[in-house]
């Protein structure tokens, strides 16, 4: 009887291992190795990757994924040099790469969020619930030409005087936007609502917020985005498609199961950055899960008109050195 039980257990173990690799037809050692470089420490923009990893979607696709964090501003460089086959960036910051003489060889292959969810957050009731309200108030800036040009455009479009904003700029060294507003370190700051705004709500900091896209649709550009190495895409198109299909499943799971997905993000975070932030991660996940696809048809799809429109605006306002060709820098070809 003992021998029979042992035999049955052995058979079950073999069957279990086979089930784990059956879909890909590969053993663990044969899985295609892919490295993803994040743009920042793990957060709810990235949840779909962690879900797909923990749910076994990548393994089913024949892929072993390693997630790494970048040194400052190095994610795109890591991707261009194939240290990471995929990385996270944003359409606005990627623009500078596309206008240099020898652009880094990367292409956007998916949008993590369907819309730009960033905007200006301020203390509630101080008149900064619209762009014109930024006049005579302190704004914490990264001093980026694109950032400041966008704000100037919005303030002036709203009937404001940009010079009254420009004379009240301070350097942005803020890590906790809600606390910075509460302690009056600044009057306004650029945030992504899914993290900064939700954090303010949780900490009972009453805030006003206006998002850029509501005041001008040209600013409904794609941020954040998933990019890939051009040569990798050319040489491994089927693996790239399998990676994106598994990733899309991860994001769909997060849409359908935000609380469970939040726990997977926390458990998958090897940096420890989220260890004491469970309430924020869960609340952020519940909000942002509705933004991954939002009113789109499917996760990841990049609309050419929106992509081209933002880059045209940069060119027309002399914020880039040369015009970015139509439909340049992105593709939907690797989405299922």
C-alpha cells in the first residue's frame, strides 16, 4: 500500500509539473527570459505585470519575466541597449528621444492607461480648481519645458496671466504631495490622481484637482506606456505578442478583481516600497482598475490621432527640434 501511495504521489507530481508547462510546450529551463524595467518603484500602474507573473500567465506563454527598477531616468536606455526587452516610459518624456540625430531604438507597444489621469492638485477652496486659479500661487515645478508650456497654454486658454504663475515657481522636491499641500510647502503640484489624489483622500487632506485633458484634449496623451527594443521586436515577434497577451490578461484580472490584484502587487514587490502602504495600494487599485481600459475597446491600444496630435502640438509650439513623423514611435501590431 505504501508503495502504491508513493507511486500515485509521484504520478501526481509529474502531472502537475507537466500542466505548468503544457501550454508553452517548454520546461522551466526552456522558458524565454524577458526583463521589464519599470519607470519608478512598483505602483498600481504596474499591477497587471505582477498579476500575470503570479497567476502564471507568463509561464503559460512560455516566458519567464524578471521585473527590475531603473537608476534615475534610465529605463528607456536599458531597453534601447537590450538590458531590458521592455520598459515603462511616457509619451511626453519619450518625445526628446525621437528628435535627436540618433534616436534610441525603442517603440511604444501598449498604453498602460487609456487616458492621461494627471493634473494639478491643490488645497481645497483656494481657487485652484481651474488653470486660471494658479495665478499668484506657488507651484512646485520639475522645470521641464514641456511641463511649463502645457501649463502656460492651459492658464492662458482659461483667461489667466501666465506671468503671475511664472513668478511663483519653486523646485519640485516633493515625495508626498498630500502632506506637502497640508504643510503649505506649495500651493499646487502635478500629480497622477490614481496615486497622489487617492493618497490625499486617505489622509483626509481636502483637495481640488483639475486634469489637463478636460481643458484641452490634445493633452490626453499616453502616460505611462510600455516600450520595447526595436531589434528584439524584429527578431522575436511571436514572443513579444505572447508577452503582451499575457500582460493584457493580467490587467483584465486587475480590472475584474482589484482587491485581489492589489495584494498580488504588494506580494510581488521585491523592493519593499509597498510594505506599509496596503491601504493606499488597495484604494488606488480600486480607482485605477477602471482606468486601464476606461472607454476603450481593449487594453493597450494606442489611437493614432491622439498620439500624433500631442506630438504635432509640441512641434507647433517649438518644444521639439524637429517634427516627429506621423505614426512614428508606436505600434499596435503586437497586441492580440
